[in-house]
C-alpha cells in the first residue's frame, strides 16, 4: 500500500502564520494545498520559484533599530497632527538644493 501523504513540520512566526492563513482562508485554499503547490513549483523549476535577493538600496530599518525608527515616525505624526508641516513642493525644492 502506497503512502498518499507525508508530513511537513516547519516553525513559522505566529503573526506571519496568522496573516498568511487569513489570506488563504479568503481564497479558500488550505495551507497544505499551498505547501504542495510550492513543492511542485520547486520540482518543476528546479529552483525556488521566486527571487531571493538583497534589496538594492538599504532601507531605513537597515540603518537603525526599530525603536529609533518608531520614534522618528511618531515625531512626524505628532508634527502633522499639530499642523506643523510644509508643502511637499517646498520640501522637494530644499532636497534639490542639497543635491
């Protein structure tokens, strides 16, 4: 008698799992079907079926820790809520002068 299924055990971050399963549920596709599709694509392409590369340019989070990034974002939000903002055209003009 042939085995019709095999188990795959993988550790996944809980929030990632929850978000992905929410999307799969909306699509009506169980995780086992998605995993089986991924495995079939790996076999067909003899590779990982999506690009694996480092970003071309560093992102803000590459340059600072999460707490520093969150502090900068909170400061910007506070400035906007206090109506201490400038028109985008003015900011872009200042940036162009700096180049």
